């Protein structure tokens, strides 16, 4: 076993095994102001992710960026930190940056991130999105903000009302641009880009780069710097490593990890986290679950690191919870499992991490916990490793109990072979008059079983892999080219003339439900309004939604069966084109 590198390793890239540099550490090296370096440090970010390393210095020079990066690569900080870098602490609260995102969920998430990163500078940021009462947003804008994070439709509303001042905007970011185009927001995005100052910096991030995105870039960006992360480079020969992924929402992650490890029973595992905070939190959780877990991160001094290493060496710890940087150079011969508590932000980092098992012809296990939106990150890794993930369902309480019983049976079977059983004869003799040998045996088994900390879980963990697989199905919900519904803004005049005899919404596949919405063309409804409303209110993505048909008086939209009731309630609770809509299941 070799020791992890001490403090000087903190300046190295966490994503590769390249030789160390003598440059200042992490975020400071990118040229960010002190407040931001302090904040990223406090957040436990030890190193910039690849997209941050590439995008931040370019953005700081005012360069336009055309970035290809998926969720989970750290792209929010990649554009947020340079934006914040240009705002002096206590600067007047006038919007200098506008971030446009496809959904309400993302608007809230991005503005929370910006708030968090800008806390030292007292940055004011507001998310504005459809579905929320506009007066609350008007108030926030009137009070003054430095950064606005908006969904396209609501941004246009505010621009038209004059409530969103654009004169001082220096940077416009289009985040998840492909998703926005899929949702039919092309026109709104173009309007936003036409109305913001011409000399602005335009930053476009997209997980994919279809022709439609390139057209926007050509029209509205000036000589953009193209940045791609997650591209495949070489194959890693990891045939001896079983690579499994589980799809769970963030909320259930630690519980899911506990259950997966209970099933796997690793003798020695390393769990990689993104931040120091996550390392500390997860270590505490896993200890609470009965594991002997140790934390290792860059915030620890050398003495603490040494202590952790000797506990591992002696076998008194079975789980090491670590950040990439802290675990650099760490080589544990007996390691059986590598766990990615988060999908690593680059495929190279994944290969580097899992390279710690499966050595010298031994078998190893690599477990990755992914959130439903991280399919693309998994795809990138699959391309690099030339292996596909075995996407498993998180074990149920039933699975776990079964496993625990198997372990108990095996342990007792082994004990039955022992030659020291007679030593306990006096205990059996003492109980003989109080019950049958069967009763005594069952009581002893119960004590042993419980003593091992078995059956701790009571709550099922929802399996999110269905949602990820659905997101990944090619063409699902987009309906482009099918010709039986409106796929882009404005729709097809006369498509599906309504009611009987009109065109059917199409061959909806199994698992898709059609929802009737009591507003149509007469009310000015366009596909983007429906998709925007549903996506914002329910968290479904543009890809989940469709086909769509808009007739004169009503519309019909396809949504995943499992979300049908949520969608009906959500539509009923909001306004579309300023009107209350009725929604119910559609019967042709
Ligand atoms: P994003 O791709 O922007 O959605 O970010 C994914 C997650 O990575 C978020 O939870 C961030 O807080 C986290 N994150 C971003 N940058 C870093 C970094 N340099 N080190 C550790 N975690 C990070």
C-alpha cells in the first residue's frame, strides 16, 4: 500500500495522472478574485473540473464560449464564477448577466448556485420562470439584482413589460441550449439575443451540438472558443472489473449506497465524493450504518492522513471515503470495490479511479451512483472504456433481508463446523428446562442476526433508472419528422382539425398517456407553451413530452403514463397564455 501524496498534491489535476505543476492551487490558478477562491475553498471544491479549467480563463477574457458539456461536469460554476468575477463586492444591483435555462427546476438550481458562489460579494440573483406569480418576480427585479436566471418565455414577458432592464447586460448564457430548442424555445432565444446589447459576451452550453445549435452560434456569437469535455480518447482495458451503475435521486443517495454495500459486502472499498463536505457527511452516515468508515480529504493535515492510512493498513477501517485529490497516489492492494458516489466529471477521471481495483489479474467491482439526468456522463464513460454499464435496480428491503439471512446462515454454518462448540454446552444446559432446543436455537440466531446490525432499513428507495432509460430513448417525445403533431413553435396551421375525423395524435407508444388541455390556437397556445408549462411544473424534460396536437379550441399532449396525473394537476394549477386551462385524460 503506498501513501497518498501530502499537501503538494493539492495543486495537481484531480482528473489525470499527469505530473504535478508548481502553479498556484486550484481555482486561484484560474485567475479568479480572492472572494471566489475563498468560497470554492469553503465549499470543499479541491480542484476545478475539466470544463472549469478550460472555460473559466477564456470567459474571464470576455471570449464567447461554445461549450459541449453535460450536467454533472461542473458547468454551472464554469460560467457562474467568471460572471461573478466581474462584479465588485457591494456593486449596485443592476443586471449584468442573464442566464437562460430550459426549466423552472434548473432556474432555481442555477440561481441557488450563483447565490452560493457569490455570497462573499453579496450577490443578488433571482430566478424568473413561468408558473410563479409574476408580481413576486417584479418585486425582486425592482429591488435590484446583479444576475437574472430565467426560462425563455418568462424572460420575454419581463422584457416586454420593461421590468427586465437589458442595457447593462454584459454576458448572456444559454444553458442546456439543445434542451431549449427541443422544447420549442428557438424563437424566444433569438428574441433574447436580438434584444440584449450587441457587444455582450455570449456563452452557450449544450450537451449535444446538432446543426440547429451551430446555427444559433454562427448567428449570435463572435468567434466563439469551442470547448468539449467528456470526449472519448482511448479504450481502457478493464475487463476484470464489473462495472455497475445505479440510478437514484440525490435525496436517496446515501441510503442507497448503504444498501448496495450491504448487498456487496466489500472487504475494502474506496468511495469517491466531489467535495470535502460530502466526504465528511457520508463518512458519518456510513459509520452510523455500522461500517468502519474513514474520511480522507485535502482539508486534513498530514497527521490525520497518516492516522487514516494506518487504520486502513491494519484493516480496522473497511471504507475509505475520499476526494480525488486526497486519494491521489493511494494504492491499496486489498481494495475490492471502487464507488463513485457521484459520476465523475470526466470519463478520464472515472478510468483513473476504477484503475485502483482489478489489478494483477484480480477481480474488482466499480459501482457508480448516477442521478437521472446524468445519462450522458455515463455514455461518455462507456465510450471511453468501450464497456457498457450494467444498470441495476437499487436493492429493495426484501432483497436486503434475504441477503442478510443468507449471511447469517453462512456464518452459523461455519460456526457449526467449529471444534469449540462444547465450550457453550453450559449455556444450553442452563436453558434446557425453559424451552425446546429449537426455541433456544431460534433465540440465539435472533440475537446474532440483530447483533450484526441487520434490517436497519424500513423505507423503500424509489428506482429512478426507468426515468433515465426513458430520457435516453432516441427520438422519444421529440416527434420531429413524424408529421403528426406540431414539433416547433407556431405549429402547423390546420394540423388535426379537432374532434372526430381529425388527424389522430399519432401512434403513441406504450407508456405514453394523452392529456387533453382545454386551450387551443384560438387562445394563442403554441407547443412551446405546453412543453414549457409541463416541464416547469413537473420536472419532466422536453424529451419526455409529446406528441402534441393543437387544434382551434383545444390541445392534446402525450406524457409518460406514470406522470399523467401529476401533469393534469400541474396544468390545472397554472395559466397558459394568461388563461386557466382545464386538463384531463384524452379520449379520442
Ligand atoms: P453541474 O454540472 O454544474 O450541475 O455541477 C454538478 C455538481 O458538481 C454540483 O453539485 C456542484 O456543486 C459540484 N461541483 C462543481 N464544481 C466542482 C468542483 N470543482 N469540485 C467539486 N464539486 C464541484
